[in-house]
C-alpha cells in the first residue's frame, strides 16, 4: 500500500468475515450500519418524526432514554451529499474492518459512538447522522496509509489534511464552539481506539494505546503450558558419536513453539478473526513444521 491505492473489495484482502449473509450480500458491521442508514432515509422521506426516538436529545438521555447514546448515527436525512457520505463510509469502513476483524471493528464503532455522545449530552448538543463517525473512519484509513494515492495522484495525507482543515474552517465560520469540541472528541477517540487496536503505527509516539474491549491488552487469558519435568540428579551421559544429535528441542524449535503459543493465545482471546492474513499463514506454517 505504499504506492497507488487500488479499489478492489477491501476486506477480502484481509480475510474479513461477515456476521451473516443476506441473499448474496455478506453482512459485515460496515454493511449493516450502511443498510440501517439507507432504511432510515426511506423512513425520513415518509415521516421524519418516526426517527425521533433514535436522535440524541440530551434532555431525553437524562430521562434515562439511554439507547439514544448509541442510535444517534442511524437517522439519515435524504440528500445527495448523505448518499456520497454513506458510500465513503461503506468503502473505507470495510477497509478498516478488514484490518481489525469484525469483533474489534464492532467495538471500535460502539465506543466511537458512545464517548462523543456522552460529551454531547454534557454540553447539551443534540446529534444525529453518521457524518462524524464516517469522517473519523476515513481519517483512520488515511493515518494507516498516509502515502496511498487517490485520484489525480493525490497522496492520502494531503487529502486528509484538506478535509480536516475544511471541517474545522466550517465550524469556525459558524462560531460553533460546541460542534468543534464534539469533533475534536470524536477524532481523538477514533485515534486512541485505532492505536489501541494496533493501527496507525506511525502515530505511536503521539497517540496512547489504552486497554479497550476486544483489544489484546484486555483480560487476555493465558494458556497453561505443561510444566517441564525436573532433572534427575545422579545421571551421567555416556559420550559417543550420537552426541551430534540433539537430545531435546533446539533453540529454533523452542522459538517456533513460543510463537505458535502466542498465536493460539490470540485466537483464544479474540477468535480466529483477530488474526491478520500473515498471522494465519504463519500459524499454518508453524503447525506443519512442529508436527
């Protein structure tokens, strides 16, 4: 991905798996969110009031309608721009989901929705629509592949800088200080989550990685390894030509066993989907060599 970025089906490069199939459609987390937003467009066209229970109204949250903290990105107004935004989320969301796996990406979206919603509630800022989430996912992709090339050979980092600058310029022109705080919180949450799930390594010096649900640092169970048999005293080894044959596992074999155990620990903690394509190939290679 250091050069020009191509446009195949993204998650298939990373071995992503859907939650279920709907006819011929593989329903991943990204596809499910996109479909919900498309359905909400049709509902909006019929009667926008039907979507009111999903909108984040802070006073309703204080009345213990807590589901609004999660459902606010779903209501989507019918417009050409929103259709473009959904297409962007569909593509780049699938790319990020392919990198993380379906479980981690689901947690990524839940936390990315919940944390800014809590801040919006505290500052009394109603919210609805996928735009903040879509923008954050897009910038995570940009931060992961800053040298990728888009149309007219534009590097990803330059495109991301332009979009980010325009976003804050618009908020500044509107004197929308609350909206600016909400945007900063959303982007900061996305950056910390991306680092915590192992993405955007080039920002490791600037963005902390925290223990998060589904992450490798959270309650990772350790597989118990069989204790080594104690050495028996009083035994001597008879010297002979057979000394050239190692009496036990070599250092290379032990290193491969440790690497295999680490991969199995990761599967035990997060499932097979948590492995990248390279890790899956390495798992197969180690399994064959250690038989």
